[in-house]
C-alpha cells in the first residue's frame, strides 16, 4: 500500500514537472512571437515612412519638371540636393550653424534651470501659486518670440540678447509644467512629513521634485522646439551671424534652394534634439519599464 502511494506521488510529481515545463515553453514561445511581431511592425512602419517620403519628393520634382510649380518660388528636390552640397563646402555655413547651436543650447539650459527653479518655488506655496496663476496665464498668452524686437531695443544686437530670447521662449513651457507638477502635491502629505521630522530640503527633494520632474520632462520636447524657433527669430531681428541671417540673405536674392537647404539643416537639428530628449525620458522613467 505504501509503495503504491509512493508510486502515485512520483507520477504526480513527474506530471506536475512536465506541466510546468510545457507552460514555460508556451510562455517563451509567446514572448518570442511577440518580439518577432514587434520587429516586423517596426520594419513595416519604417518602410511606410520611407515610401511616403519618396512619393512626396517624386511628386514635388514632377510638378517642378512639368512647370506647374516654379523653381524660383518653391525650388525642387534636385536643386535643393545640389545646393546642399555647395552649402557644406561653404566655410561660413559651419560658423553660422555653430552660432545658432550655441544660442539654442545656451538658451535652452538657462531657460530650463530658471523655469524649474521658479516653478518649484511658487508651486510649493499654494497661496502664492493661486495669486500668480492669472498673471502667468496672461504672460503665457504672449508668444515670447514677439518680444524679440523689444529685447533687441533694450539690450542691442549682440550675442547675449539672442540667448536671452531663447531662454525666454523656453522658460514658459518649463515653468508652467513644473508649477503644475509642484502644485499637485497634497498639502497634508507635506505637513505629515514635516511632523515626522523631515527637513524642508528633504521634502523638496523626495516629494516636490519627483512630482515636478515628470511634468518638466514632458515639456522638454516643446521647449526644444521653442528654443530652435527663438534662436532663428532672434537672428531674423538683427544679427551678424547664424543660420537665420543666412536664410534672410538667401531669401532677399530669391535663392529658394538655399532657404530650403537651411530649413533642412534646422529640421535635422530638431530631430536630433528630439531623439536626445526621448533618450533622456527613457533614462529617467526606466523604472516604469
């Protein structure tokens, strides 16, 4: 009787082990198939994007060749490609691009730091936040780039005013998102932590800052776009160097291919910075994955 019980127990154990192995094999198969499907979907999406771009450029060139679109007004992909080669062989291009990049990056950093600092300082004080909210909304309704002529009048046409315009353009989205993140903290939670002995600095570090950083990072893509726009508009208003100046010079001589070439370079800047912001988001929120 004991032997039969032991045999039955052994058979049940073997059966359970086989069932576990079958489940593990099934799960690994599902995971592998899911990964393969994701790769396939990504390839299909990229293929669709490439086809869309090729069809757009082909149609653009065809309209230009048929005379439906005048090259002097909108240029053509063929002329833009040839001008891009000439542009990269021009020594002034690299100094112009470097100037615009320095203005953009410097203004982005300064505007982000000030926006986070001011947003946190106001957001942690509920009464001050409620009092400032209407003024902040009114100020935000005015595009920062519109103030570029005034900034030029106040501070001149040097390098620093351009950075100031970019920082001002970046400040608004960073400030509002940081303010929203800091204002969403429950006051009761902060009060209880203070009762338990946490210092003001610790509460800011472990409560307010993590809440605000989620909103701040979400606004970085918009801030990058505003920084690039602010740099170009600042150069439009008055500058001696930069891609905005080169674009104005090309438009005055109806050199539309050069204008589109510079636009393509600026688009590349925006894409690269967008990828960097995306990588930063993945790094900060890696715990969610």
